[in-house]
């Protein structure tokens, strides 16, 4: 089993062991692709799911620093916290790079950049770039994906 994110089409494909494929619409970084810490770009290359967060939590569960805040996202909550950008909701798959000097170690390390696949508000547009570096998904889609993958699942993020 492995995942492929296609930046150009803003789609992610889950390639399952039985040969089946599932495709999800995603939203990657509005700043494009890049490896550099502080770039707010989505990193390219080979990665692995390092950790999973949020099993069993409800849709729209709000995370800050990978911890459930006890809040459930709503437009009213968003209005009370306008400083919160790119809400992280429902589930988190934390990525780690596998290519030393490209997306692993130093100032290009995907894991230390806190790059996730995560749920987002229903108002977040999928199918076009819009995140701050992470890979955003619809909440129902991240739950489906979360339940199908394990820590250690490989993911390739490619420009095409």
C-alpha cells in the first residue's frame, strides 16, 4: 500500500495492496512546492506516515500542536479566532521525509516542518492550492484514508 500526491491535479491516490485505487481531491500549499523550512510550501519526494492523531474523535475536532483542543469547528468558532489560519481538523497524518538532504534532516526536514495530511473546514476549497504547506482534505475523506493506512505507509509527493 502506498499514497501518491499529484500536485498538478491536486489529487491523492491510495494504491491498495489488492490493486484497487482510491482517489481524493486535496489542497496543497498556495506557495507551491519546496523543501525549505519557513517556505510554507509542500515538500516533494518520498515520505512516510510517521504518526497518526485523532482516532475516534468526531468530525471537525480541532487540533493545535497535534492535540485535540476539546473544540468542534464551526463558523462561529472561526469568527472568535480570526488569527487561527489553516485550521487542522478531524485527523492528522504526520509526514516524515525519506531522502537525506532533500526532505530529511537539516532545514529541509519534512517532519520538523510539521507537514501533515489533515482535515479542513467545509469552506476550504479542494482541487486547488490553498494550504500553508500541508495537504488538506475534506473531513470525510481524511477519516476514510486514516482508517485505511498505518504508520509506516509510504507517500510520494510529485509535481505531476
